[in-house]
C-alpha cells in the first residue's frame, strides 16, 4: 500500500506534455498510434519493480460532435524479476486480444514511445464522413472503491507520531483532484492522464498499413 501511495504522489506531481495521434487502418480496422507521450520520470523504475503497471485508454470516435463508437483498451505491463523480461497484455473491452514478451527496457521504451492501439473499430460499420478520434490515456487507474480505501488509509496514517516526525504526509488536495475526475460519471481516475484528439479525417484519406 505504501508503494502504491508513493507512486500516486509521484505521478500527481509529474508534468504532462501534449501527445500526438496518428490514425491507422490495418486489416479493415481503424486504430491509432500515440506518439510523444511525456510519461512520469518515475515510470522506468516502476516498470522494473515486479508490480503490474496498467495503461488504460478510453477511445471515442466522433462525427459532427456526436459519438459513433467507444472502446476501452487496457495494457498491463509486468516485469519478471527472475527472467528479466516484460510481459505485455492488451485487452479490448475487457477481452484479451494480445499477449507478448518484451526482452529489453529499450524495446519497452520504444513500444511506449509510439503506443499502438490497433483494431478499435470495424471499417465496415463506418461512413466516409469527417471523423475525429479522441483518446484519454490513464496510467494505473484507480476505481472508485479502491480510491475510497486509499483515501481512508492515508487519513489514518498522515498524523505525526509522538516524536513530532511526520509519518506519511499526503495533501488531501491531490486526492480531491483525482476524485474530481469522477464528476463526469467516469468509473476510473488517475493521478497521471493525457487526452489527445486527432485531426478530422475521412476513411478515404487513410492509407492501409501492413502488420
């Protein structure tokens, strides 16, 4: 629990720069690639901790400001301390669609640096009208119940001890900021998040890419 609280604080203090999105078309399915993501400086260390880190992408496809489709993508990353390799599992709307092994930190950085989100929408269900793709990307998202438990734990462990030394001093403002993300009806929130929107595009303008 202490490690997770520390990670939340590190992420909350990290700066987030604008990322860039490229819309992709592979095997008749619309997808995206997110480039130039400014991850927290603490992430490389966290990735090799042996704990599972999760990237969550909420993808919204819009036409004329109307939502025509939504998908949720979860990318779970776990480093095996014994084999010294990463396992990356990608799930689409809760169903696992890919599991792969990544051998080195350099390969892991390359994957995260140009994050692929393929196979999101079937081309046959879309029109050729002007479309916009929006991706809300969260790192280690927290559901409502878990956030409530963490906040309770922090409140119980934030008081100074009898010697006057501060225990785990955590500003409630950080947690309030995370809780504010629930105001729009979201089921998850995170201390670190990125929102990126594509330029308007039409299906006819996209180039089919090979795997």
